[in-house]
C-alpha cells in the first residue's frame, strides 16, 4: 500500500460516540485529521477500510496523570516514554499528560527542557506536560510565566505531601495559587497532610511496623480528606480554579462534591487503581505482592470505595480518569524491604485504564457510553484546553480514534501486558471492552491486538492558558465576590488611651468637630499604643 493510501482511512459501519451523542456513521480520515463523518461518504479510491459493524467508534483516550521514567526515591520508573506510551496505545489511550517534577531549587524551565529531551525521541503517542512547583521563590513565578507563554504549559502541580522534598506550606500554596490565577493556569494539588504522614511514619517504624501495611497506616483516609478541604479553601481565597489529582478515598471525593455544590471551581480526578483495586493487598503475607500496591495516596481498605468513586464519576462529581502510572519492578520496590517509607511509590494502569472504567462503569450499568467517553477523554480535553482538537470525533479534529468492541473480554495479566513492569495490580481480572483498532495521528497503531508503533512518532501538544471550561465563569464570580468597602461617617466619639508612663488610662473625650480638626487633634494630643497583633487597617482600636 502506497503512502498516500496509508494516510487515508475509512472506518465503516460503526456507531460514533461522543460525550453528548451517539450516531451510526462512517468516519473518513485523511492526513492525520478527521475529514468526513456521515453515511455514503465520497472518498478517494485505494483508502484503507476498517469494518466497524457492531463496534463503537470513540475518541482516543487521554490519560491525565502519568510518570514515565520518573527519577524517584533512589531509582527511576521502569516504564519509559517508549514502553509507557506503547502500552497506552494498546489499551486505547492516544495521549498522555505527564509531569515535569524539578528537584528542590531546580529551575522549572530547565527541568521542562530535560523532560522534553527524554520524551521526544521515544513517545509513540501525543503527550503534554503539567509542571510541578516543588519549591517557592521569586524565580518560580517568573518561570511559571515563561512556561505558560512560551512552552505551552497551562497547569502546575503543588504537593501538600512529601515533606522536606516537594511539600509546600500553606503560605507558599497561597502564593502558587495566586500565580496560577494571574496566568490563567490551572492549579493541581496532591492532597495529603505531609506533616501528619511524617509523624505517623516515625511512630510506626519505632513500633517495628516496617512492611507495606505501614504505608497505609501512616496516611489514613482523613489525612487525604483534610488536605483536600484545605486545598479547596486556600484556592478559593484567591479565586483560583483547582484540580485535585488522584482522588483515592470516599472522604476526599465527598469533600469535592460538597465544594462543587457550594460553587467552588474545583475538578476531581480519580484513577484506574482506585476504581479497580483495594487497600486489602497491603496486608498480604507476600511482601512482594503487598509492596506492588504501594502508592500515594494509598489504596483504601474500605471495600465500598471503588464503587463510591465510580458513582461520583458517573454523576459528574468527579470529572476525569488518569492512572498515576509510575511503575517499579520487584527489585526496585525491594529498596524498602526493611522500611516501608523507602518503597518506591507507584503502580501500573496506563494500558488497562479504559477497560477498567468500562468494566466498572458501563458494564455495571453505572454510566452510558457517552459518559465513558467524557471521563476517559473529552472532559480532560476541555479542562486542559485542547478540545475539540482532542477528545471528539468531529470534522477537523485530530484523527485519534478507537474502534471499541464493547462485548469482547480479556483477562489482564503481567504475562500479556505491554508494559515493562513485572507486576500488574489488576492481575486475573476479566474485563469487558477491548480496543480492537487504534488510530493515532491518522496512523493505524493497533490492529486486532497487534501493536505497531514507531518511537518518536508522537507529538508534544501545547496546552493554552485560560481554558473556557476552567475560567469562563471566574470574571463574573470574582466580581460577585469582590470585597466592598462600607461608606460611613467618620467616628468622632471618645478614644481609649492605653496606660503608660505619661497618663492614667482615662478616656479622653474628643469634641465633635470637623474630620480634619479631629485628625489633627489626635495626631498632636493623643498617644495610642497598638493592641496585641498590631493596628488593624490603620484605625484606632
């Protein structure tokens, strides 16, 4: 087949599913974009035809949260930008959003360039970056502006955990949120109370609890919920939209539901692991098995957690699904064999996310295919301002398309997955929903389960600031909530004089007179000591 024919694809006979509608239609792709949608399309001869009868034709998935080849806790994630994105495509995800995480005091811009140099030669699918704000100072604000204006970054992640490594205090969080607001960027937070976690970890180790169960014990559910609430309050104080990554517990998810109902501009992301696994594995008697599930925040032992998170995802209280894919082999996890705080955090998910959401959501009757498309692709595209280029089957959109078989099943296993990691937290789970064909950037990359990719063929996708989904209501909201001064006549009554060496503490009566005269008298004749905490707003106390 010549090159021109390879660039022309007709997907015929399927049901096109977007977040807002389903229709029976053919889809014609040419030169990397969707060129036509409808019935009885007129297309050039010689194009490749994919028969999709009985299948759904959906936008390629967008994984909002990955960490490929992340340097972390004395090692680096074993799935790099090649194996990780190859696995993503195998499961129907055609774009990942990874994280640039500078070391403390490292330039954010230099870290961005370092991550680009790692990713560009390897990625098999399109990708973008969030950038971590892992320390605070005047230079950080300047570099955030450069990243937004020059390098296509519209989201910054702040950590409320990882004390002494990446954690910001509340004052620094306020400054970071304020900077995001001024730049039109979205503030992301890892919401756990790092101070509590550090204290709990010290106590657990002192009691001889060194195994993976100590990881979960050190960061209980309320530690996540408290930080989630605090992040919402702090961001709301400066009017900054907030996106909480990897919501893992019922309590934290319920905080977001409550805040959204109260009018806060806040979005919630859950992940494949929290929808398809539980924290019961931390008590497994095999250390290797238990350690494989260590991640932060941890999976929760409450068996009703996955169903509750799926319910909130289905009804709109949570908006997106990522994976926090950050994989480490058994020997890498063993760095913490004698101390749970040294087990590298991270699990798999980038390959299995779409099937997990379908199995736990659509197959269980909790969401319809349109909502499935929303939570796996479209909502992310809208929030991060790349819609409708991504996240939609529409004329002019990028040709990132999945032919999805809703009836097919597969059994998840480390023996058959495409990731480099030697363990799969969903091992043995049978799931409905299989990506039979995957088209990425107009190229067929998965065909009947066979993955055919080229390293470096993916593109970096800039994410513009001021996403309408995030910022459209903030001007009116800011105006409605603006502080307003109360206009009143000046106070001309008696003013208390504090005890000191020059007076007896009596109240001095000031004769009512003009404001100018009163002010002059007060300056020249009355000495007023400030109360504890200082003089509020420059007026007498």
